[in-house]
C-alpha cells in the first residue's frame, strides 16, 4: 500500500495589507528552496507532534509506504500571492505524477487560506488533486480547528478530519487517525459517508479554547459521539473570523460507515449542540491598566499572563504592537516580560552593540499604525541568541524552529524580547533561549491568543484576554465585513 501526502498550510488574515509570498513559505517551512518532500520531511517531522509526524507514525503502524511530496507552511499573514499558490500546487502535482501509482492521498491543509484568486484556496487545491487522481482515489484531508470549511471542500474530499484541540496539541493524533482511516478505506474495511453543516455563526479565538468552557464540555460530547457504533469521526471547525470571505465561520462534519441517514442525524445533533452555545462563545477583554492594578494589589500573587491576542502573529498580526509595553513602562512596573516582539531592526542593533551594552532603541510599531507607536527607550542588552529552538511544550513538540537573531533588553523593571522572525509566543522555550525563566516573573505580555495556554497555562495563576487594538482583536465591532454571507450571528439577529 502506497500513500502520498502533502499540502500547503496558511491562515490568511484578509484585514492585513501584508501579502504572503513564496519566500515566506520557504523561510517558515525549513524544507529547502523548493520545499522538498521525501527524506527531508521524514527527517524534520518523524517523532514530532506535527501532522506529518502523525502521518508517518500512522503509515508505519498499518504497514503502508508513505510518499511525502510537499509540506509548505507560512506564518499567518495577508492574502497569498496567486503565483505563489500556483507554484506550490504545481510542485505537488508534478511530484504526485512522478511518484508512480499510489492507493490514497493524505492532504495536510489549514482550511483558512485565501489567495488573490481563490477565497477557498483549499477547495481549489483539493479540486486540482481530485482531477489528477480521478473520482475513485480516496482522499483524506486534515484541517486546523480554525478552518473555514466550504461545501466544495466537503464534496471533493472523502473524509475531512479537523483538530479537536485549541491549543492544537493533538496534531500528531489527528494525522495518525487520518493515515489509519485511509488505510482502512483502501482495504475496503469501511465506506465513509460524510455530512457537512455550516452554521450562521462567527466566534472569536479566546472562547474557542478547548481548555475552557463551553468548548471543553462540547468536545467531551463530540468524543462520546465518535465512540458510538458506526461513527468514524466528527469535527468541529470554529472558523477563522479574520477573513472577509463568504464562508468564514463555524461548521461541523460527521463521518459514519456507510449509513447516510445516520450521518445526517448525527450532523444535525452536533450542529444543534454548537448553536445552543453561541452566547457563551463571546469573550471578555481586560485592559493592561487593570491587569497592572491587579498585579500590584498582590505583589506575591503568582504569575499573571496578559494574552495580547489583538497582535497575535498566529492570526496574521504584525507582532510589534506596543500598547501594553508602553503602559508597563509608564507605570514603572517591576518584574514584567513583553515578547516576543518582531523587531529585526532593534535585534540587529543589540547584536552589534553586544551583551552589557546600553543602546538607544525605537522598539516596535514599525509595521503599521494600528497596534501602537514605536517606543523610544534606552535599554540594557542582557542576552543575545541566534533564536534557534525546539518546541518542548505539548504543541509542536520536537519540531525545530527559529526566531532569527534575538535580543533580551532591560528597560527599568521590564524585559523585552525582540526577534528577527515573526513567531507566536506559544512555547516557554522561546523565552528560555532568551535567558528568561517565565515562572520567575510576575507578569508576561504574550503575543498570542490561545496557543500559549498549552505550555504557559500550568505555571500561571491568572490569565487575561487583552483589550488592545489590532487586526486580530477579538471584537467584531473592530471589523467591516463586505464579502461575508449574511445574516450571521452575532453580527445579525439569526433564527437558525
């Protein structure tokens, strides 16, 4: 049994003007200038918590030969250039033809990619693969929990399996599940029937977190459904609301073995559960000034995390916002960390000066005017790093990554970590390589919305969702939708 695998992953924030080009995918994929498949993918992902780590382990468990063709990803940002998408899709199709006969396809996609031509880029990718392999070849697709799933995607794929967790700590498990299920399809052991439901519902990231209610209890019900006779898999996709496209928002999928009526009943049941939670899925935001007051009222009160989700690079934000940093400095707060801020200019300045130097820096606020102005300071250079690290937390464990040349600056009682590559602070190792033990600090301002909870959550006493400006702000009033289907809750009054 031979199984081909591959795909392109990008979460596109259409509200940012920064386009995504091929060099972004080459930099972030760490798979060479032509995004090589084959042995490079095995070397990078075997034994890791990534989707392809799960594909590899699942294929080995069922005795299948996995033929990885492409694994391309870029940090969330603006619309993907069409020539970039076409190039990567062309590479995948060329390698698929050159691979020789295969029995099935595993597609590692995100589900919220938008290109200059396609609102539904994943639908276009699946369609091209389907055309290449014909109607009978089984195709199983894995998607992010933030996928904006379309009817076209559900029609073209035999099975779609989405992540069950946010933070996404189950990527390996979902990849493994997909590989095993595909092998059962190839052997004729199951005949998947999938039902798709799109809800007239948008939700924001903070309350999509499956470590919090109501999502925690909802997912327990999903797992119970998956354990029922005949049910093969069920997916809740909470959608990516920072994409002004027709199909943005929440959807569900239920796949059963051969019984269309059962699939319909279970899909309606799951959609109903989710719809009933719509009012509980709206976040509460807190200002940095209020968090400073809370922290100062309890000087020995344990670590506080301020999740600056409005500037979350994991959702396409620039990651150089300064609103919280400026407030900390103005308050002369002691024992805080702000990071990781994307500021290659300041990182370069610090590296040239060296550890122990004092520099005049203009930190952050360089990408746009939406996330706070640059902060002019005199800063002490405490630590310098090449920015290379390995994820140690539950999300992406074992995968190597980089921040580029990185510097830790001290300004009064605040440490600021600046990097040369834009990355979401979701793993404590990203601070450790910068010389910071997060458990020993009073307050950390993280450029993240939810993913940080997987690794930082266990050491935190309190966590607050930030009330800050930005293109990833969890507040629908901050965005003007022009292409989104209407009506949709909570933008409109909806009777489902």
